[in-house]
């Protein structure tokens, strides 16, 4: 069998449309994931906030 016989009969536009679709979907997933990770990384846990509150010593 020749290589030319094994090629799928689809148009270049179909391949390009699919490629652009994958790039858009995975790009949005990447941006969303980065946003959520950055948002949660900047949070201070409530336990730490509770531990930081202390009374002033009386002199």
C-alpha cells in the first residue's frame, strides 16, 4: 500500500478548524486554571488569622 492511499479524504479547512478549536478550548482552560491557582495562592488561611490575634501584655 502506498502512503498516498492511506491519507484520509478530509479537507485542510476541517483540520485547521479542529486545530483552532483545540487551541481555544485548552487556552481558556489554561487561563482559568492559572487564575484560580493565583487567586487561592494569595489567600491567607483563617487559622493563621486567628493565631495572629493576641492580647497586649500588661506592664
